[in-house]
């Protein structure tokens, strides 16, 4: 797949902001570009599936007693690792994979 530099930058921006805003940036990109660009559709779909898989874990971490509060930090570290890995892989033209349930196909 021939991907332009602008497309890579936009996807990396989406992934970077998704570290802070969660599933909102991938959702916006998916809804806005799912019929236009295959690269945007696939990367936003993968990121959205990943965030929708991680989100219930965050909810559970807030319900747990205070002795398990480090669980949310562990989830955050894992999420950051996967997203940064995807950003770097896109930059150097390598395939990447998220650990995620396939909500969107």
C-alpha cells in the first residue's frame, strides 16, 4: 500500500491524541474517512478496537478497592506501549498488531 507522508502524519497525530483522549480520536477518524482512504480506515479501526478492548479494564480498575489502584497504571503503561509501537511501526513502514477484540471488521 502506497501511503503518503501526510497520511502517516495524520494517523500518528490521531494515535498520539488517543493516548490522552482515549477512543474519541480513532472514532472520529473512522467515521470521517472510512469510505475515503483505506489506510485511515484500517489504522483507525485497529486503534478503535484496541481502545474498546482496554476501556472495560479501566472501568474495572476504578471499581476495585484502593489496594488495587496500581492496576490502572499497569493498563495505562500497556496501552501506551502498544500505541507507541504502532506509531513507530507506521513511521518505519513495518506491520503492527494490537491485542484487541474485533469489534469493528
